């Protein structure tokens, strides 16, 4: 019996070395190969419905599962394959837009109607500030230029008052 324990103890290092060499050759999870593929993965949304993260940043924390979901992994693999084929960034992104619509992009394209999404955050506060300045300027102008006024007096009434004053002065 003691002899069998020695055989197991001698086989254990060989078993672990074999296990380590096999695990080094088998990828545990799909990792993107190039920096370009990683950058493209950050420009495309996951589209799993459970998050609004980019596919390259998708992490579902908690529970028994943490890391990119299967949808994100599939997107990242497709990006890797297309980069390896030599497709351009625009072609890769356009294929995702054709499949899922423009909402697949993390940032809307800076052209056409989507240009409003890029311009409005800057333009609206500037426009609001200009309108407030104009309103204050107009308010101050009205306060300076507004004459004191009351009901208008007709010339006939004014003439009668002067005549009455003259009579009172002579008496």
C-alpha cells in the first residue's frame, strides 16, 4: 500500500506538467488579437439586451458568471475575423449598422441628422446665454427709456385749467 502512494506522488508532478501544457495551448476565453480589433470592439454596442456597454467592455458582474456575455464574444470574434481578413474599419462598422441599425454604434456618426447630437450640447447653452443677455439688455433699455406717463389730457381741458388759474390769480 505504501508503494502505491509513492507511485501517485511521483505521477502527480508529471500530471500537473501535462495539464499545464495543455491548458496553455487551449484558449480559456476568446481574446482579441490586435489593438485595432480592441478599438473597434469599443465602438460597437453589445446588443445582448442586458447592458448598454460596448462589446469590448461588456462585463456582467455578479452571480456565477462575470465577464463578456456570449453576444459580446460573438461580436468580438467577428471583428477579429474581419480584421484578420483585412477589412477596413468603416466596412466592419457599416456591416454592423446594416445588421442592427445605427443604434449598434456607441457614438452616432458625425454626419447628417446625427450631427445635431454633436452640435446641440455646445450650441444650446451658447444660444440660451445669448437670449438671456438680450432679454436683460432689453429690460434695462425699457427701464431707462420709459417716460413717466399717465392718462392723456386733451388740449381743451388744459386750456380750461389755465383759464381757471388766471381767474384765481386775479381775485
